[in-house]
C-alpha cells in the first residue's frame, strides 16, 4: 500500500517566547515492512535542522528558534510504501513452545534484549499487572505454556481489546499502565503500555512503537478512526524476530501501519518535544492526514 501522510504541529504562545529548542522523531523508518520514498520537514519561523540517530536507531531532527516568536509550526510530509502483515496461519515459530520460552529466560536472550525486558516509568509491574499477564487465555494460567510465544502475544492483544474501553477522555499523556488497569479505559498509548508491561512480566522482549494507522477507507471506522498519531507494540518471537501487535484494534501490524520509531515506552519516542524561555502559556494544535495513493 502506498500512503501519503502530512503531520502538522502548531504551538501558539500567549506572550512572545525565545530560545525554543526542539527534538523531532517524525521520520519513518525503512525496513522489511515499509520503505520511505519521500520525506520533508518544514519549520516556521525558519530554522536549520540537524540530524542524528538515537540509542534505539531512530532518526532525530533538532532545531532551535532563538528570536522572540508567538507561533511555532512544524510540518512533515512523507510517502511510504508498506507490506501486508504475516497471517496467523503462516506463522511457523521455528521453535516448539517449550524451547521458545526457555530461550527467552536464557542469559543470551536477557543480555541481548535487556533494555526491552526491564520495567519503566510507564510499564511498571504492579500485582494487578502481573495477574493480568499470567491469565491471558480464558482465565487459565495453565494454557499459557502450551502456546507458542506468538500465540500468547495474540491472546494478550485480544484480551486488552476485549476488556478495556477506548476513551480519549479517560487518560492523558502521563498515564501509566497500572492506572489504566484501574480505570479500565484509555487510548492507544495506554493499551500499548499495558501489553508491554504484560510482556515484561513473562520475559518477552517488547518495545513501544510510534507511527500512523490508515483507516480512512474503512466503512464504519474503528476505535481510532480520527486521524492521529498511533501507538502499538513490537515483541520478539524466537524464530520470527520482531512482530507488530496493535492491542487497540486487536490486529497484526501490516500495510495500514507506518512506523516512525520505537523505544522502551512513550518517553523514548515522543514525536515532538522541546523547551523554551518565556512565561506565556502555550496552545497546541496537531493535525494528521493519512491518504492512500493509487499506484
């Protein structure tokens, strides 16, 4: 699928501000699932962009606006070609369940994926989170070890979608997984954090992914039908590698998804963040448009 995406972020300040320093993680990756054919970033007021790759391999653009200003506008455009997701019936984990789970608790796996196994600020493991992770299949923990890792991840994604309500007003950008457990509702960021926390209970390496989800042509829409940035999970399956799961929609990540980057949780992959000097309050407006291009 060929997708054209625009993402506009605009800050409006009550009083002039200055020395605004910002980081952008808005560049789509090119990997086995997608290819970025075109990408551009514009900033108003005009400012030079500097680029580097962070610890997780995400491309970061940095800029500063030193002169006083009341508005800051960041606009990105990109064209990305994506591929279909692997179908569940095509999955061959190359390891029997016992061997796959045994590998994940081995020193080799723990050393290789250490940063994706440890709890973080957003994915802390409370008794409630641990109990949720231990019973993803029909309420019976005995079924877990009979599943392959991919099957277990699919069940966790399905359970999150079935037991929690998508509610944009229930949480905010600072909500952690255990808070969402109590509220039983949240948004894609919260669903992703809960699935990552569950994975870390079971020793499955998992990372938070930031990107876009194209749903504009689906009749009836979906939980996140309004165009916006989206979040999902990539988990490591022995024999398959990193596999994408979207617990918000209980879907495997495929051609309708465009990945910008990944990290341990939301804090590692904030699309736009910065600081400025000034006392004025800031209003934020974000607009995302994802369209399919006819090839």
